[in-house]
C-alpha cells in the first residue's frame, strides 16, 4: 500500500468503529484517534512519509515487525506496545483494517465497562 492510500485506508476503518473520534492535541501535523478519551491510532507525515501508528500486543508486534518490512516499532511511542505502519508494498488493505481494529479493541478492553462503546470480546465476530 503506497503513500496516502495507507492513511486513507486506516481513516476509513476508524469511521466504522463505534465511539472513535479524531483530535489534534499535538497540532495540525498529527491526527490522533481516540475511543473513550484514550489514544488508539496516530497519523502524521512529520517523518517525511505518511505513517500510521497503532497499538499492538507486544508478542504480535514483534512478530509483525519480523514478518513485514513496512512495520517498525512505534514512532515516538512505547516500542513494546506500539507499531508504525509505513507505505510500501507489503501491507494489504485487510491487514491495515485488522491492525486498526485490534488497536481499537486493545484500548476498549481497558476502558471501564460503562465507557465501552462495544463489547471487545464480541465486536466484529459472527456466530
């Protein structure tokens, strides 16, 4: 996935997630996406390319960084819990959707139950 397509795909997925919102607490160069007042995704081009930063389970993040050249530790974030998605040829739309959704659910599951917009165990699962 190249250039702005990566950020647009991530943005499109966020629009489908209940309770997710966009803020600019770090200025206009950073899009910060939150659920329940907690950050689950950031987007910027301050690195010279459009990147997307999402939360990931530490073991999943390690595996993803090993498997995909376009995934690196989280830019300006905790390197154990965040990953950065870079434009390039290795990321698919489906993978971007899954990583954005997983980041969202990692944050939702740590919100007080009264503030959860969805049940993180059942959201997006059928049957």
